[in-house]
C-alpha cells in the first residue's frame, strides 16, 4: 500500500527479499504504477512478477506475484477491493491517516485475509470479528 507521493505505508512479503532489494523493487514499482493513467490496464508484468494494482483515493494497493503463478488476476483485483471495503468498514471511510496512526490494526486486517501468500479468508465479517473482539476487550479494561 503506497500513497500518491510513492511512500510505502504497508508492505507485506511472503518470500524473503533483502531490505535493499525491497526498497529498490518498491521504488521501481511505485514509479511504474504512478506513471500509468486511469485508462490503462491494472495488470502489468515487471521483471519476474505479475503486478496487479488499484488506486483508491490517495492510496495505491499493489499486489505482486511470480510470473509462473497460475492464478486469476481478476480475483486478485477483487481481493484488493475486498480489503479496501473491509478497511472502510472498520475505519469508517478509511484514509491514509487511519493507516498511519493504526498501522498494527491495518496489518492485522491484511493478515486475516492473507497467509503465506494464499487467500485465507474473503468474508469481511469473519475478518473483522477478531479485531472487533480485541477492541471490545480493550474498551472494557
């Protein structure tokens, strides 16, 4: 997840990549995605990766997977949309500041969707149930 200025807000990797490689890859990908206009396709190939991205307000949600992965890109675009809708539901109209000031909760929500690069859950209510319980417990104390 990156903003329009190219600053990474959340990054989640399932394969080991060194910090230097990550920052280089993120910088190149962000420039490539930010340089595309709204009429261009949301799928592209870069190096050995398939890139699926979507812009919502001031945030870009970018997914990358190996070229040889045999998966449906449209389902991943739908996953991005589902994540955004879930963040919207939890934060009540999510914005970049919500992500910045509640980074652990945003990570928790993304981690409920994905585990080791696989889609674990797609139901918004099931994703939000654990974090709502945590919030409820913290308010009671």
